[in-house]
C-alpha cells in the first residue's frame, strides 16, 4: 500500500500512541505516507471514523512528540503520521526528499520540503545524517515525566 493508511493501520497507530502515552514514552513519528486509503471498499471499513480516532488520540497524548518527514506527507494521512498535527510536535523537520500536499503535478513543486519549510509547518529541512542529533536534542529539551 506504499504507506497509505487503512483502517487496521489507523487502529494500530492509535493503540500504539495510547500505549506510549500511558507509559511516558516519547513518540517519534517517521512520516512517509501518501495519505489515507480511498474507495468504496475502504469506506465499508469505517475508515474515516477510525482515522479520525488516530488524530484525536495523537492530539491528546501528553508525552513529547517529534515528527520527521522522510518522504511523502500527503493529506490527512500525514497528520495521522504526525500525531494529529505538525504544530504540536517538539519539532517537525523534513529530509530534503520530503513531499507535502496534493499529488497533482502543479502542486508537486510547491510541495517540496524546502518550499514547504519556507512557508509553514516545518522547523527545518535537514540532512538525513542530522536526524539523530535532532532527536537527541529534542529529548534533552523536554522535562522528565512527572
């Protein structure tokens, strides 16, 4: 499915976030998703409701979250892979290979990581080799769990 989120994946993600939150484990989101699955077969599985649950859970976790876009970050699927919001993370960064927004040709150029970072949502576009440094810095920047 190339990283697209279907109903079982949405449920699994929501349960995982709840588990991490219950045990004070910070969440590192590595985003590479072309979005949520679409079509009548997926709609029969209550996809919208189940995906929305993952956004709601992500928006309400109390542990620190960190978002790294490594490739695709399209539509609501990207929000599902960022804990419900790129703005709520301690940081939201992208590798230069990051792609944001719609999947049509005219939006492709505007959706590249450097263009997106210059407008909104991202703290930086980084060399992939710097990812570990960002994660360590982010973990050191948050207070220990109470």
